[in-house]
C-alpha cells in the first residue's frame, strides 16, 4: 500500500511492479551542452508485450545534430529499480533525477552526468504532478509526468570516441507509462530561451495534446506548462483551460490556449528528425519521428489587457507530430 501511494505522488518512481503483460514504461532525458552545439536524448525503459517471455529493457539515444537514433536492447533481468525514489538501473547504466550514467559497450558510449537545480512540475495532494487529478483515473492507456522542467548539467558524454563537455548545460526529464501511446498527439518542449534581463533564471515550456482512449471512448486532452521568472503558468484540461485554435503540417505546429487569466500562443517548426521505437500494447513496435533541434516561439499575454508577460523563441526543442488529424 505504501508503494502505491508513494508512486502516485512521486511519479518518477517505477510504476509497473506486478505488471505481467501489455505494459511499457520509459523515462526521457534531454541534454544540451552550454553552446547548444550538442543535443542528445536518452530514453531508458522496459517493454512487456502480451507474450510471456518476450519482455526486455532498453536504452534509446537520439543524436539531435545528425538526426541519428540508436536502440540498445537488454534482458529484462538487467532492469532494477528503487521503490522509494526515482532510481533505476539497466545493466551498468544508472538513471535518477540527479544523475545519469551510461556504460554501453557498443560505440562505445560512456557518460557521467549530474543534474542540479531540478525544477519539478507543481504538485499538491489533489493534483499529484503533471496529470493533475487524472493521475487517480484507472485504466488509462498512457500516463505522463514531467520530472524536471529545467536543470543544470555537469559532466561529460563520450559518444563514439568523441568526448563532449556538458558543464553548465541544460536538461529536461519526463516519462510515460501504460499500455500504448495515444492514437495521435503533438508534443513539444524547450528550455533554451534567450531572455535579456532574466539570465540565470530557468525558463521552460512543455505542451502535449493527444486523443486519449478511455473505456471505449475518446477525448482530446492537453497539458501545457510554462516556467518563467520563478512562476509556473498552467494550461491543462483538468484546470478548465481551453484550446482556442490548433493548426499543423508535417513540420509545423501552432496552438493557442487560454486559462482564466492568460492566453498563450505557441509556434513550433520541426527541423531534423530521428526515428524512435514506440509502444503498442507494451511492445516497442511503433515508429515515430522526433526532432530535438526544433525552434519554438512562445508568447504569453494577460487576457484582461493584452499585456505581454513572456515572448521568446527557444532552440534545441523537442517536437513530435504523430497522426494529428485525429485531434480535429
């Protein structure tokens, strides 16, 4: 019982204890060095398909600058976790909200990165994390949580015999778990805004819009958070926010959202893309294209007088546009 309560309010913790089929769980680390010349995503996870004995753990990596992706498969027995905090291991590789260590013989790939100044999504007893009260809803096909909107990186990544210094770089961490990804979605994120007068203060945005199946029906849900000047602005289905407009093409997204007090306009342009494996009934059989060098423009205004609170373009952005027609 304590584990069930703890994992609800600490969603970074492994959620899948006792799941024997049709289940996946994956953590997403985005890493950019200080000059933003090197961008990587590292995705550790597990796949538990319907067929007994086919389960395994894995690590996916995207090199954002050359749009290449890598998939490393491990035995399921190589996966271990802490039931008290977000802390997992896959073989000799270690992941938590404070540290990432890679030791992969292929490549070879080595890394020892530490994270400080973690900025989590706001949480409360009735709204435990990114999904708010939806975190209590059973039988959803996919759950989502942002572990850190922004943090500083220290350390190195040795990738294909080239050592990269990530000191004073910026990072982001989130995760997904459940049965399958939604039928269609748009996801974007960046924490690399150039804001004069706010140097040294974290700023970050995440937006996810998806067609979500639940108990034989579907609904369009969205999650959006903007961190700026030590304040967090939320536009989410569960807090009564609305989607005013949404347009898209193969490489472009524009969305306008409103809550009670603010309006946010987001415009994103996808550049290079890499192919990732994605879960279908727990099995990593899907294919999606992701960019981690997108440009994302954000404008936040007060509704009552139109005053601009935030306006900037972020680089090193993550962007996925997957079957968006179902969002209409």
